[in-house]
C-alpha cells in the first residue's frame, strides 16, 4: 500500500502514529531542525529531546549517547544537504538500547 502526503510534517506525524509513539514519549531530534516538525509532536504530545549537530552538519554521536535515557522511544536523523550519515552506527546504538 502506498501513501502520499502533501507535507513532510503530515508524513512525519503519520510515521509517529505508525510507530505507536504516544503521549509523553520522548524522541531524540537534532537541534537544527525545521520548526514545523514540532507541530506533529505537539499534536501527539510527544516530547522532543534535542541533540547537537556538528559544524559539518553531522550528528554529535557522543551528545546523542549523553541525552539518551530509558524514556526515549525514537531517534530522528537528518541527512543535511543530501549528505548521508553513517547509519550503521546509529542502527547499532538503537538496537542495543532497544528503541526506534
């Protein structure tokens, strides 16, 4: 089944619902992010925890590790300007900590 959305924030909100994130769950997000992505979080009452981005627009992995706690249910990564992050490092971290 395919779904098409007119706005990224709507797709993001549907993704959060699909992942069964709910009220008071927490999500790690980069501190450099479009503010409209906060609207779905506000609607669903999900709490963002912001992690640092380095000057080269890659995620600060040490800061992500520092910000993680057991109430975090998901991690959002952004490929800024089309440059891809080293995903395997983050996938391993999520798997180890048992979150999305």
